[in-house]
C-alpha cells in the first residue's frame, strides 16, 4: 500500500482512508466541531450585543464565515431580540452571510422595527441582493402605509442596485405607481453612464414629459448627472418655461451641470420674467457658471 505525504503532514491518503488513524482523528474532530457549532453561533450572537463597534465587527465576521448555518439564528435575533444593538448588528451580519433567503425577513425589519438604524441596516443588506431584491423594493414603494423614511430607504436601495439589474429597473420605470417610477428612473443613472443603453435613455426622455411632477423632476435631474445627450437638450431647455417651479429649478440645475452654452440666451430671457425667488437665484448662478 503506497503512502502519499502531504505538506505539513496534515493527512496521509491511503487506498483505504478509513484505515488511516490520522484520517479517523481528523474526521472525529470535524464531528465534534459540527456538534459545537450551535454553541459557537450562540456565543458569537451574544457578541453582536457588545457596545464596542469594533468588537461587534469581529463577531459579525466570524458569523459571516460560518455562513448559512448561522442564518436562522441571525434572523431570529434581527426580528425578536430585545437588544436594539444586537438587532442592528444582525442586519449588518446578514449582509456578510449574503444568502438571499434572508430577504423577506430583512423587508420585515425595514417595515416593522421601531428603530430607524435597524431599518437603515436592513436596507443596506437588502441592496446587496441585486435583481432578487428589486420586486421586494417595488412592493415597499407601492405600500402607502409606510413612512417617507421607509420609502426613501427603498428608493436608496433600488438606486444602489442600479446597473446590477438593468432589465428589472427598466421594467419598474414603466410602472403606473409614481413612487416606483421616479425611483426606478433615478436608479438608471449608473447603467446609462456605463452602457449608453438607448432603451433606458428613451425611458428617461419619455419621463421628462410624464403627467406627474415628481417623475418629471427625477428624469430632468438624471439628465444633468450623466452626460450631454444632444437629442434631449431642446426638451430640457423647454422645461425652463414649465408652470412648476420645481421642474424649472431642476431644468436650470441640469443645464448648469452639463454646461450647455446654447442655453444662456434662454436662461437670460426667463430671468426677466421669473417670479419664484429661489428659482431666480439658481438661474443667476447658472448664468454665471456657464459664462465662466
């Protein structure tokens, strides 16, 4: 029977591993470790309650390494712990574990937990799951019973996902729900910047004429954040005469960000008739910046 020596004498592989005493000892150690794992998880979970953030981080990292076996314990801590520090840390640790089966529970924490930091931590964890999280976030945005903060966290998470789920985001940008639509339009920023996707650009262009002010404003803001799209500039300039001060303000800011020289004439023209003081200040600033 030929022996094969491995580095550091860690194991000796024989034709029949069961006959190897070192292999049997190693196998028994693994069994003991498996039996001890729940105890280890409980010990690490307690560490998530530590008042020292660096200490909590060390415990969280160990739970992240354990991975899926720690998942039910972390979910239980997130939803049922009376210790708010532990709930916050559990949400962040679920992000390290990275298992999408945690999504419904993170959504529950975002919508039901009384602590705003737990809600924020849950949103941060939700955002890493990309396309799998999009539909969950849409449901949150459609839920009128949620607070503005919760809608804001869902919008942020959708924006974070952005280019990682372009098709799902583009579909959301056609929603009849204005909150979903405006959030999705805003979330297209990175995708358009990376790919210059014409379908996505057309969605933004159509949204600039949406019947809802919020959607129009988000689309106009987005245009200013990406790059100069020649076909959209005339439409952007036309928004300077819109009845809504918010739309006019968004249009001025986007023209300024893009440094559109041909807009100077129009900006000077509307400055003479603008009645909203805030919009007037922004127009003056835009003229100075584009002129410089």
